[in-house]
C-alpha cells in the first residue's frame, strides 16, 4: 500500500529537528535535574531516585494530584454528555447552523488568561454580573476568594464554558456525516428516538467522541492558566491543581530537583492515562 | 421541535453572558465599576480603549502577540507539510513510533516545560524574542499540524501523485501546483488550529519574554497584579484580544465542523 | 402484498413551482399489480428516486394521491405503510448481531419472541445467512450486509411492497449476478410486490416482469422487457436499452415514405397518424446487415469492435453514425459498404414517439 522509502526521513527531518530541540533537550535537562541535588553555583551531587521518592511520598503532591483528578473527572462527566446533547439538538441545515457554530467556537479562541480575567470580573461578589446575581438577587453567599466550594464550582463552570464547545463541534461533525438513509431505514423499521440514538447516532459518533474525550482529558489534566488567573490556586491552596503546584515549585521556588522529578511523574501519568483511555475506547473495534 | 431548539439557544446565551459583561465593563469608568453593580454602562467612556491605543506598552503587546503567532503558524505548517506527506505516502523504519512520539508532545503539560524552556532559550540567546515563543509553541503545534495534514492527505488518492510523475512533473512542481490545491482545506484547518493554540497560550509565552517581545497576555497579567485592578482597562484589553479570534473564525466558518473532525471522520 | 396506484402524481421540490421545469415528477398515473416484480429504469436525475420515496412515504408529493389496495395512504408515514426499502449502500445496525438486525423491525412492533424467532430463521434460511446469525453485523462483507438489509425488509409478514433503490451499487461485479438471482428467487418465494429502481438495464431487464422507463420526471413506457426491446415507444427507450442502443436516424417523410438522405426506406408498416414534426427512423443494430455493394444505404465503415460474441460495426452514412451487429465476417475500417435495414424492424418516430404501426411486408 504505502511505498517503502527510507529517503522519506528527509521529509520528516525538519519536524524531527524542531520537535527534538523543543522536547528532547528540555527533557534531558529535566531528567538531569531530577536525579541530582544542587546547592547553587552549578555544583551538582548525585541524588539517585531521592527526589522521586520525596515527591511520591509528599502530602502536598498527593493533595494536588487528588484535586487534579477530581477536577478532570468532573470535567469529563459534565462536558461530554452535555456536548453530545447540544450537538443532537442543533439544526442540521439552514441559516442558523453557521451562526451556532461561530458563536460556539468563540470561547475557544479567547486567550486563556483573558478567560480567567473575564470570569474574575464576572464573579466579583458585589460588582460582577454573576457575583451580584448570586449574592444579592438569589441571596446565596458567593465569594470565590473566601469560600473553597465557591472557588471549585467557579473553576469547573468556567471550564465547561470554555471547552464544551469542542465536544459539541466534534460530536456535530460526526452527526452530520451520518447519511440520511439510516434515519429513513429507522423510520421504516419503526425505531424509537432512543433506539435511533443508541443504534445509529452513538456508534457513528464513536471516533469523534474518542478524540473529544482524549483531548478533554489531556487538556484538563494539564490545565494551568485559567484557574491560576482566576483563583491563583486559592483560597489557600484549595484550587491548586497539579500544574499550578509544579510551576510554583519550579519557577517560584526554583527547587530544581523536586520540580524535575514532579515533572516526569506528571508527564508519565498523563501519557499512561491517555494510553489507557485510548485503548479502552478503541478496544471494541478490535473485537472480531 | 421548539423545545429542541431551546437547548442550543440557552447554551449560546450562557456563552455570551461573560463576554457581554467583559465588553460592557470595558466601556465603564473605574468609578462606576467600583461604586456598585450596573447591568449596562451608565456613563459610556472610551477612555480605556484610548489608553490602550496610545500607550506603547499596551499596543505593542498586541503586535508582539500577532507577530509570534503568525510566525509560529507559518513555521509549523511549512515543516509539517513534507512530514505529513511522508507519513501519508511512505512507510519507513520507525515511522509509526515517530508519529506516536510526535503526538505525545501534544500531551505534555506546558508546566513541565516552563523552566527548561526558560533555561534552553536563554542559553541559545533567544530569550525575549518573538522567535523563541514561535519556536516553543512548535512543540505542540507541529504534531497537531502533522496529524491534521496527514489525515487530509490520506484522503487524496495516490493515483494523483503517480499520474503526475507519468506526466513528467518534478516533485516540487507536483507538490505546489497539484497536491497543495487538493488539500487546501486541510492546510486551512491546520493553520487555524496552529493560530488558535498559539494565540491562546500564556505560560510559555510569558516565561520566554520580558520586554521586547512581551505578549498582550503578559501585559494584562502584569496590570492586574501591580496597578491594583484597573478593571475597565483590563476589560478593554481583554475585549480587544477576542477580536482576532472572531475574525479568524469568521473566515473559516465553512470549515469549522469539518475541520473539527480533523478530516478523519 | 398490495396493489399500488399512483393517481395524478406531481412533485416539485420547490415551494412554489411555476413551469413544468420546476417539477421533478411531471405527471404520473400508474398502477402496480399485487405481487408483481417491477423495475423503474432511467438515467440519473429522471425522478425515479423521488418516485420511490413518495411510494415509501419518505416524501409527501406536492400533488396527487397514492393508494394501497384502494386505500389512500398519501399522508401516512412510512412506518404505517408496511413497506420495506433497501438502499444503495447497506444500512444495518453495526452494533447488533445479524439475528438482532433481522429481529429489529418485529421487536419494534411488539411481536412475541417465538414469532420473531420463526420469521428470522425463515428469512435467514432464504437469504443463506443462517450460519452468521451471531456475528456482529459490522464484520460482514458488503454483499452480506446488503442481504441483511433486504432481510430486514422481508422479515415482516405484512409487507405491502419491497423497494430496492439501486441496491447493487456497492457490490463487487462478480457478486452482482449472485445477488440478482437471489432477488429473483426471493420474489418467487415471498410473492410480495417488488419495485426495483436502477439505471442499469441489465438489472432491470433480468429482474422485472414489467419495466417502467422514466425520463425527465415522466413515464416514457411501461412494458415487458421484450416489449421494450422490440417496440420502444420512444427513441429514448430505444437508445437506452440495448448495447449498443437503437440507431436513431433523422429522416424526411414525404408522402408517407421515409427518406434517409436520398434513399427511400421501407418501414414496418403504415404511419399511425399523418406526421408533422421531427421524423426519425429507429432500427436496432441487430437488424442492420452489411454487404459489399447492394441496393441499400451507402456508408463507410469507421470502426469495427470485437466484443467476443459478436462484432459491432460503426459506419457513417449521410453523416450519421449507424451501428450494426454482425456474427461472422466483418468488413474493415475504411471500406465502402451498403447497409440494409430489416423492414419489419424499421420503425418511424415523430418527435421521439413511435409513429409507425406493424403492417404487411417482411
């Protein structure tokens, strides 16, 4: 099918060099730091797996990891079904389609710090639109800077606001690719709406949904900017997710060893989980 | 039927609310903002926008951002094109592993690379340059571009290539005059995503710049912390960052649903 | 099983049609008898898919009525008409097994599992898919998938009509004949009214007892395959059927006699009505003979193709292309020959419609 051609490596060379420069060299640095100890002045001492042990045992890491997992799970549970439901409810053709697609895509093109700032302004307790509405119209006490629950709800709702459209657009693309004949056959077969969803729409959306889940998992697990700008990781460290904690240690405290070890562990978890997700979701395809 | 169209309508309303608030706030004076809650600006002012358009620190932030984003998009797509072609048409030793390794870079937490990039780009003397940010963003944009382009290229039958060779086209001529037009929507989609992910990214852009190439995102965050919350100004700056995104979406609106399927559905 | 009657049917996809051109179906008055095997034959865009969707209920016609056994079903949705439709590509439920696929229409209507089992096994046996009942439908080859599509249509006992919309489109050529024979066999066993839509004349002529030929939204001729071949009512039918199709040659009619170029042609018989309008002579290549030099139409041979069973000669006479089918010896390209048209097969067409009647003569 494909021609065997080792000279194809020439085509791939620019990409290889560019990504290697950006990935391999920094990773080597990180690996380097992760197994060494320094007291400044470029003096390094072999530390072995000490940093890894320290991180893996540290309460702080466990806490951050726990928060991160909770965040990611909530995101997936909310955004995927919600995205699919919206895609199902969207018109398939007509004037409103481009309008819907454009407005839904807009949140994804806003710089992430602006997203954080926007929600900050939006939720200020007395002068923000949502903040005022919650505190003064509904009478529910709502202050992100004081109450961890409020902070958590806000960062989750913010992410739902920010990224559900990705799921919607992917699911929608899958839906419109289903030929009309399937719906016609289902009508002739007397199938109910639920049967149409279960036996026609959902199976045909499988590929796009796999992409959507993978992307949302990865990006929510690695998230940094939006929650950081919104809450700074607070109040206290109640919304300090994994990336936020890592940056604190690396760029804030310049603790090279622990930061490097944590980076490797973090990256490894992302890769492993992504691989697991991917295998699980495409497992059925290989069942003959 | 009616109930069904309520769902996307409500969702879009939900999406527009915070944006409306941002825009509304950008036209208010700081006094009005801090004095209390007003749904609609009572005293319209363009002062915030005027400040942004007249203060070099502000407008250079935008120019810097647009510059490195464009630079990154061009670089990413240019290097991705031959690589995607190779993955699509040829098999070679390690091709599957290479492809997979490329994709793993998209999965990397940016936080992991913050410090190493800072050191690396300082070491090669590129700190605080547009090129640094453009190159750094290639880490995740190039794999994405390769993935998207490969998908579109695989949709073009190999017979097209073979016919061109039989007709006597040299490879460069074939690629530019025949192949590229055939995948032009793929190039558009790849460029769109590169633009998008580079434009929105903050952490690396902020880490690798200081003054000369400072992106608008960094200018905004500095304002937020140091100047003690000039909310109206911040809102105006934020509103202006939405505009390039809106323009780009408008231009690719016909490809949006198709593009999000990455050519692979 | 039902008789299907189409009465004054017209359809336009536009909300307010004005001229004839705005109508996809111009005027259809047709009756399909109960249990017959019909083909709807015509080129792409002739309206056959529109007609099919109107019969199945997926489309409501802008004007006219459809009756199943004299009952007006025009406004009835597909699920209530007891029809079955097989589409151009296999439409099956990938995630279900073959058994569940076949059982689906019955289960949706709340049938008992015993009846379901009985019907599914019967249909599976007819289609020769009994050994795949537990396989996931997604893993079958296209021709088996298409069989399952057909099976889902036949599994209900009360099916009025089964419609096939170009069902062999995605099937490999060497498997097409197998499925075609299977369809014919199915018709004989199930005895349901079957309508087979296609643009392929072989499929139509081998499957159907009666063929409805359509062009541009109109029914041009209805008849048995033999009728269509021997007495095409319209030059379109003559040209469309047969390979190569009928020769349609412009001619002049003077005093009831047809002249092709300056040669007088003997027609099969007298004209049905006095002719005014565009006159053409229709003669099938099978009935054109070639001799070295005789009393016939002078022509020059342009091309000779050997298709195995016979040879097809393309000649130019009076600037018109004429095809002839020969069994034995054939002339060479460039030869000057004369063509003779078998009288009883030489027909006259006015404005495209058959105008001559069979009369005396050989």
